[in-house]
C-alpha cells in the first residue's frame, strides 16, 4: 500500500472526524448490502455516504478563502547572536589510562 494513503486518511479523520465516520459507515453499509442482496441496506449506505459528502462539500464552500501571503526565506542572520567558540588545543598531559 502506498505510504501517502494512510497519512491522508489520518489527517482527514483528525480534521473532520464525524463526517469521516459517516462516510465510512455508509460505504461499509453499501458494500454489505450490495454483496448480501439487501437493497434497503445498500440504499441506506449510499444515502448516508451521499449526505455526508454533500455536507462536507457544503462546509468547504462556506469557508472563507485564505489570503495568500508571500513566503519569506531567511538564510543566515547578518551577524551571529552568540559569542565565538574558544579555540581547542591538544592537551600536553598523558591520558590517565596509559
């Protein structure tokens, strides 16, 4: 399975959990009704999925458009805010383990 698909599902469920659960319930009901020849369950599943998708589409249409802001890229500051590191020197002493 593609690695992007589970991430998409998780983000969708986090953003709108009620609508996602209704869509999942409707699809499962439609599958069970279609495979079992239970047309009332199939119609109920399609109706639930359709209503949930219509409600989601209506909510998307109600959102105000986001203003586009220019992306500002900052590379390095003009001068460093921290002090310079001290110079490292090799110790003249013998290591204690020798």
